[in-house]
């Protein structure tokens, strides 16, 4: 049986979150955390709204997922995020011990990947899922800002 729940399905959910950020004039990054094909957390950037440089989509999702699960470790979970996590988020993702991180567009300037692998050794990382859609949204946002 073919499952409709694959990386593209969940990345579309993260992109919906990114559009919410876009509509709030936040950098359009969205994230969802999944456990057993169930979304247990969804979030988007809130740095402007909360006046908090740490209010990235990934950080918000980690907090919500940990609250949902009742513990700080997310060992069986997968994060889907529209933009490659930054170094700050990469550190938090390391400590959360996610099973898998899936991101859309690469962030050549601030992405954690430019430092090598900073994630937990048991975390699988997959990039480029729906990269074009995520990149277009980022480009539209920054063109609107100029």
C-alpha cells in the first residue's frame, strides 16, 4: 500500500506555515514535527512578532513538540523545515536528538551545514525537498522588502 504521508506531504505542511509567516511580514520559514505520521507541532518564524531573535520556526516547533510529548527528547520524530536550519537551531536540534531533519532550500550564508555536521550522530539529514517552492517564497519576501 502506498502511503500519502511522505517527505513531500509533510514539507507542504511546513510550506503552509511559511506562508503564514510571509503574511505576517516575518521571514517565511515554516516547520512541522512529525511522530508516527502525525504532526505533533507546527510553527513559523515569529521573530518580529515576539521581538525575539531566537523565535525561529524550528525553535518554536521543538518547544511545542516537547510539550506535546511531555519530554525534552524527540528521538522518534522528524522535523520538516522550509529552510536549512541556522547554527543556533542546529545546536537545539542536536540536543533534541531528532531521528530525521528534512529541509527545503539551502541557506548558503547562515545554514548549519556549512560547518559540517553539527546534528546528533543518529540524526539523518535530507535537504532539497521542495527546494524550488521554498526558495521562491524567500525570494518574493526579500524582493518585497527592497
